[in-house]
C-alpha cells in the first residue's frame, strides 16, 4: 500500500466529488495527487475516474453525469434481480 493508510471518511469523499462537479477547475488542483484508489467507497472511485475522463472533452456537471448515474443504477438493479 506504499505506506498509505486508508482512512474512511465518506463525507470528505462526497465533499471532494461535489466540489469538483460544481466547479471542474478544482479537479485541476487535485488530479496530480488524487487517484481513484484513494477513495474508500467503490462508487466514489468509479465516479472520480469517470469525471477525469469526461473532463478531457467536456465539463462534468450534474447534467452531463446523468448518463453515468443511470448506467450505475441500472447495473445495480440488474444485480439485485
């Protein structure tokens, strides 16, 4: 784990992702140090990866991320049934 201890703070993860979604400029400030493996929550990690990839071509906003959320919800429903 490269001397990196995982501390779980879901509220902090949510705050970081929410801040990035509200203003993609914040992604530029953390993307060199923040990696998906730093998220304890698997969904948060996947969302972060998606945001990083998306912002290469277009902004990541609540609207543009809708497709990602729908995809995740549909996969979850399929796993339940």
